C-alpha cells in the first residue's frame, strides 16, 4: 500500500451511533422509494453536506455500512465503515484510496481492507492497476495471526491479471468501489451502461447494467432533500440503487444485503 493511504477511523458507530440508539423514523415507510424503505430507521442519521461539491475534483467520502432491516420487527444494524478518497494523477488518471472495515459477528472481529486503485478517467472509472491488503482484526483492533493477504492486479483490453492469473472480461470494466465515483459524474438522465464489474477488486461479476432511475423528494437527516437514483442489476449481485443529491454527491447506496450511508464528505 502507498504511504498516502488514510488511517482508519470507524465511521460506522463513530458517526451514527449504534442500532440501540436509533430514533423513530421521521416518515412512514410507504412515503419512501422502495429501495430506501429498509433503511427508514437509519436515514435520520445521514448527514448531507450543504457546501458545493465537484465530483470531477478531489474529494473524500466517509460512509457507515448498515445491514438493512428484514421486516417491521427488525432494525437496521451498523456493520462497519467505508472511506473513499479520490485524487487526480499527473497523467490524467484517477487514484482511489479505499479503507473498508466490516464487522464479522461469527468471529467476534472485523475484516479490514485497504486498497489503492488507479483508474481511467472515464464514465465507469475503469480500474487499470490496484493493490488490496486485507486482514482480520480481533475486538481490540489487533491483527489475527495468519489472516493477512495482499493481492495485486491490472486490467487492459478485456484481460485482467489478478496475482498472476489471467481472466477474460469485457473491455468495459468497472469495480464496486469505482462506481461510487462514476455515478457522481453521470448526468441524471444517463443512458444505460453495460459492463463487467470487479467486486472489491477480487471477484469478477460480468454482465452488469446501470441506468438512471427515479427522482424523489424525501426527508433525510432532518431536512427535505431531492435525490436522483441510478439502478444496477447484473449477474451475481442483488439489485443496487445509488442515490445522488442535486450536487452530484452520492448520499446512499443500497441493496438488500448491505447499505452505505454518507456520514461526512469534503472537497480537498
């Protein structure tokens, strides 16, 4: 990993608190778009910045990871954090520095991943070189022995090399973390995009589709907000919805398995 990788700051509990602290929802579930109904108890915790935002510039976003509720008798649960920092390189590419921590109840610890990804400055933020370092930490934040793994990869012309193994893919390639950047730069009426996707830079998910969805007004973080959506479906994933504010800032990304809620964002 490079020296400019950000230090971990848990923005799951640190920003939003725990599920036990959840306030009552500020609006009825049936007033929300379908993809946000499973997060009605968590949406009041979202912090939407008011300052202007340039999705084509350099920025840093911090998200809390939540497990959406599974019905009226259950609450959404905080499950970790994701930080993405975007920088522009001298040769015109994009560099994403990613830190993700996901709580692992089964082992009473957390999975930590840090990635440095160089991407083409195109519609899909296509990855061309990357390294990801992963480990499992115990409840005290110390690494569990023999859990450290480092993976490097590169992609070009429909071919992916992942730790020396070649994989055939579409020339139109993105990644699950690249899309957090890409959707912010698309027009709200963008035409359908088709591509293959690397999930967390390791697992290829072919035949993905992304298109502009509905626009809706709702109350988030205590104030009325208009959000624009992009919908993603494809092989090997649950349907995913990205919700963007009028400034093209990604506020919420949600599937039925996992959701990312913005805690703070700033242009650097």
